[in-house]
């Protein structure tokens, strides 16, 4: 009998089995109060390098986006009033699953989702639910999810989509709480003659104990198998089969992330702690695998209630994994990434822009006050510098140019718009561009934040093959996004023009509107320059990678629309076909086109640029377009009333 | 005459053309949620006129992309070059407009004189043709009587039979083949089915019926009915792209066969796939890279190259790109084939040159403007 074949068959069968019942530690002690982790422990845990979503990242990043995906927030408030950071929550879920099961972690946007499962919903329509609340309807949830997954995404109802999400999140959470099951698993050996030889005084043993001793068991089996009769062989094989089926279940549970860097440099996939020692059960392999990291995980579980011991083991674990990773040339940016998220630069930048907005408002009351103007400029500068600093850190962490994802397009175009506003202020000195800077910065960062919250996925993901070219990413994507930023700034100028006319601000100051118009036209030219060059460069990249310069793909068409509209305004201006009002309205339409090209085409969900697809932004986009339509209508109103005024004056 | 010239080169005309171009691009983009890109391209972007339907009830006649491009070219040439002020102080715009003309001309050139297609290769396989999976052709082979290998080939390209449907039939002759071929009822996408006995007539109980075209042009399976006749003999046949075996018939003592397949084009060299590598990001199904190691052989020798994403191979006027890969079935151990996109476009680099020219022109113009602006504001 070949034990290897037994192992592999069992492993393959069992890895497909869904283990619905998870053993989650000693049920006899239900310590339901959230543990208080030491600050040092949290800091250490944050820096643990793990591999997930195809890249090496700190545990804290993973925990952050996971919590965001599950709960829609980056922290969680427990029933005992504590506020947990993502890493604390993750640690609790790993080490104290029974406590974590009570945390209201699953966001449900509509309580009818819960009622559909036959459960009692909370009072609030949109609320967060705990694992234990949903657990009774697990089967119903899974069977509904199974049914809805057959329906094409476009045809699913809102509720069906949410049930699918909930099921997905629920299973993910089970993966985390079951991750360390292998450290808690106790194998009963009382009636097992093979194992009782090795553990004479015990009724059950920990898996780690078996792993330690298994090389000897293998050796012993080999030695005595010659002298065993068929009955004995059968008995020992049955006991090993039983053990292996348990082990496969535990391996399957520990799939959520991998954390052990393989010693083989060419192997890209890291391993889970149990998988790293799985060879110990293979009878054909005689070398004893390195079980030190596996043992450390076991020690962590055993000493979790002893702060000092736990800290000691965690320190050792983080150090050893970091060293192993660094030796492979991986995980070098882990600490930087931890610091990036801890620094919260974008959050601060957003609030400083807000402060700048308030100062701007005050400045408008005392427009000639130079000190106030200087403060507006300085506070805006601090905010934009923070933003640029954050973008730079992201570039360093990923080794990529500034824009590679939809999220980063928001950051970069915001920075562009604000800097461009500074430049225009310098050129025109009419206080308008500077006044707009804080508003644009605030708006951009607000949208970035909302987008990150809504998507709930890592904003520094690994890039699909076609994007893997820093050269083209730099020259094409960056140029296009500068174009977006300029388009939005032009649109902001257009709004000022319309609002000014509507509210009759400076109605006798013809120079004001003349200057404003010059600004609009100048920015549109700038937007055109970058959009055009960016679009053609995109075509040349497409030629290099897809074999055609232009394919009428939605994203390409979107960029072309911006170029064409800029060209229309420029030529209409040169041919004196439109007046200043026309240009102001034109710049507002430019904003609408930019939003369509930037977000709208991604929502269509077709085409080759599928790496930029997003969902659920329709509502925001539609509201934006409705508001812009109102502005355009007010433009017509202004035109009509000005004409009336002119006729009156002539008469 | 001067008035006409001024109108053709006017800003007004530019604005109108650009506006309609925008409308066409916008509708053509939205329509992609329902139709395949190839169909959209033909209908909106390469056409003379378009009838766009807003919803299901409101028809909106519009000038097509092809027409607009020609008009734009005329407008550009007259307004941007012929009538433009050619002062040494303002060279930027002249250069930029010239660049745009080059860009559009390059586009037309590539469209009309370029060949595009793809090659699918398993490891170890060699081919010297590539296929355009959007076009069809009918092949007729004369077979040798022993080994049944083709000894004579006759190709009828789709352009010659794409209009045979309804009552329209079309006959073809070749000097090398002793019979006449009549094609009828060509279907862009067809499906065979059994006939209802006594009600319908088919060929041996089967008939071909048209089905609505697939979203992706490449997935269509064309079909056509064919009649082969000499003075003495008549054969009625049915060709369908889904059928891998050709239709075999006998004329006199000779064996012939015939079938419909994607348009094939010859390469002036042969390509052998030595090795195909693909790599995913660890524990995900996100491709990290994929690459084909190929050997191109000509009479003069061979060249070994690795083609990967963003790094095509340019060889003897052809460009080979790593496009995708696939397997014939979903079985896990199924061998993988690599798909290389092939293009032969003499104007391939024109966009690059025009981009450089236009950029230079624009930068020149805008920096001149900026300098003038700065000077004037200083003066003020």
C-alpha cells in the first residue's frame, strides 16, 4: 500500500469539501470580552508580511481592506464599546474567534436582505450584523447565493446582488476565524495503538505534537510493516487515513492568506503554516521539513493569554518571516506601506483643504487683505504637498509610476488641478484660480475616499499583464490624467462664471468676466494639449500591445470625445462662433465629458480596458450630470435675460 | 470659387464636422453595450450615413464616420494649410495641422491596404499563413485519387459572394476547374438543423438557417448553399463553417472537395512556436505575463525571438503580437495554444510620426502664445 497515494487522493477530495462546521477553539472557556492587545503587539502584527491577492503586503493593509469590504469602515465598534483598528479586529478573529463572531461586521444596506433569509432585521434599514446573528440562516444564505450566481450580473436585483455579497463576505470571515484551527485541533488517540505508542499517557494530542513526531512514526511504520499481518496493516492505515482527512480539512481552512516564504527562490507562491510542513505526512519524503515557523504559530495560540510570551513569539515570527522574505528580495517595502497607511496623509490633506476653504471664504470678505491671501495659498500648499507626498510614497512602495489604478487617477488629477490653479493664479492674478484650489482639492480627496470605501479592495493591486510597462504607464496614463485634471479646472471656472452672472456678482466689472473667460480658454487649450498627446500615445501603446492603433474601444472613444470637444471650443472661439457665455457653458460641458470619459465608459462594462471597470458609481455620476444640466439651463436663462437687457438699452 | 473655398476651410465647417464626429463617437460607444465592436465600427465609424435609433422608436439620420473624416480632411487641408497665414512667426499651427492630416491619411491607408489577422499555434507547431477571423473564403480543391491530397486550389473571397442572398445567385468559373460553381443564400451566421419531413426540403434531411450574428464577429459561423454543375452533372451542396470536414464530390473521374473557412493570408516566412509561457500572480487567476518563443524561418535562415505583451516582433514587414492563449476544451491537462495577432500595415508607424509632428507644432504654438501673454501682462 502506498501511503502517498492515499494522502494525495484524500487531500484532493477533501480540499473540495466544504467544511461547514468549524472547530473554533475550546468551547468551555467563553471569554466574551474583547482582549486588550499590547501596543507593541499590534505594531508587530501590522508589519507581518503576508501574500494575498498576488502580492506581498503587510497584514495591516490586508486587514484594513478586508474590514472595509465587510463592514464599509476602517474600524469597528464592539458591543462593549471598544473601537478596534483593522489589525486588532483581525488578531481577535484569528485568536479569539468566538469573540469576533459577536462583532457587528457585515454591512447590510437593506434590512430586507436579512428578512429574505428568514431572520429578524435590525430597526435601521442599513446596519451592521454579527456573524452569530446570520449564522442560523447560513444554509439559506448559501443556497440563495448559489441560485443568484447563475443570474447574469446585469439582470440581478439589488437584493440579489447584496445577498451574493453577504454570502461572499460571510465565507471570507469564516476563512479568517478558521485560519488557526490547526493550532487548536486535538486528535483523539485513545483507541489508536499506533499513536499510543508515541504518546503513552495522552488521550488526545495537538497537531503540532503529531507533526513533531511524525517522521519517527513514519520510520517506525516502515520498520515494523514487514512483520505486521494484514489486520495490523489495515488498522494502522485506517488511523493514518483518519488523521490525514482531518489534516486536509485544516489545510483547507488555512487558505485565506499565505505567510511562509518558500526556501526555493523560483517558487513564487508562499505557503500557509500548515502547508509548509505538509511533506511530513508524505511517506516518500524522508527529509524532515523545517517546522520552526509552524511551531511558532502553535506557540502563539497557546500563549495568547500571556502578553509577554505572546510578544516574544510574535517578535520571533515577524523577524524570521521578514528575513526569509528579504532574502528572496521580497517584502522590502512592508514597513513603508505600514507607515503610509498609519500616516493617514490623505485624510489630513483633505482636512487641510477644508481649512483652506474656510480661510478662502473669509478672504473673500476682505479680498484686498494680503495676509489672508497668503494664508490661503500657504494652507493650500501644505495640503497639496501632503497629497503629492502620499502619491510619491505610493510610487515608491509599488515601484510604479503615479497612476496605475482608477483610484490613483483621482489622486493625481486632484493634485494636477490644484497645482494648475496655482500656476493660473500666478499668471492671471485675479484671485479666482486660488479661490478654487481648496474646493477642488477637497472635492477630489472626498471622491477618492468615497471610492476607496465603496470598492473595499486594495488600491495598490498587482497589475494585469498588458499594463506591465512602466514606460507607457508613465507617458500615456499620466498625460491623460493631467488632461482630466485640467478639464475639471476649466469646468470649475465655468461654474464661477455662471454663478457670478446668476448672483450678479461684480456685474459692472466687465474685466472680471473677461479675465475669467481668458482663464477658461487657456485651461481648455492646456486640457486639449495633454488629452490629445495622451490619446495618441495611448494609440501607440495599443499598437505595441494589441496590434492596432485605434480600435474604437469605449475608453479610447471617451478620450477622443474630450479632444474633439476641446477642438470644437477652440475653433468656435477662433471663428468667433461663440461668445464668453458660450465658452463658459462649453467648459461645463467639458466637465461632463471628462466625467463620462473617466467614469462613465468604465460603467458600461464593455471593451478592452476592463482593468478599469467599476460598479455602483452610476448614482453619483447621474446626480453630477443633473446638476450640470441645471447649470446649462441657467446659462440659457442668462443669455435670454442679457439679450432682453440689450434690446431694452437700444430701445 | 473663392467663397466656396473659404466656406470649405472655415471654422464654422470645422465646428460642425467636429460636432457630428462627437455625436457619432458618443452613440457608437453607447451602442457597444449591445453590439459587437466590428459591427459598430462598420455602422458608425466607417460609414457614409448612419441611421441611429434612440430607444426603439426614434430614428436619427446622421453622417457616418467615414464621410466626416473625408470632410474633416478637406476642411483641414483648406483651412489649416491652404488658407492659413504662413508667417514665420506662427509656424506651430501649420505644423500641427499638417500632422493631423498625416494622421488621418495614415489611418485610411492602414484601413484599406493593411492586412490583419491571427495565428494560433500549439507548441511545436509551424504555420506560414494567418487568418482574418472576420472574413470568409470558399476553397475548392482538386484531390489526387490515391492519397486524397489537394493538388489544385481555387479560392473565392467573401467580397465576391457576400451579396448572394434571397433570390440573388452568383456563378464562378476557373480555367483550372472543369465546372461552374453557383453560390446562393450566403448567411453570415448559420446553424444547421434537421428538416421536417414532407414539409421542408433540405439536403439529406438537413438544412442551414440564418441566425442572428454573435456579439463578437469571430464567433459567427457562416454558411452558404452551392451548386456545382457541368453539362452533364449537377451537385447541390451546403457549406458551413462549423463543419470541419469539407464537402467532397466527384466530377468525371476526379474527386473534388470544397468548404468555407476564415480568410487565409500567406506569410513570407514560417512561424514555429517553440515554447509558450504564462504566469499568474501567486494564488490568483490574474495574468502576470505571457510570452511565446518563436522561430521565424525564411529561405535565408531563421530567427529566434520571444514575443510578449508590449513587445511585438517586427519581421519582413509583418508585426506579430502576443494576443492571448486558449485551450480546445476546459480539461485541466489540455494543451495550451498561443494566439499571435498579425498585422501587415505599411503605415504602422505613421501615427507615431504624426504624433511627434503635432506635438512639436502644438508646443511651439502654445509656448509662443504663453510668452506673448506674459509679455502683454508685464506690459500692462
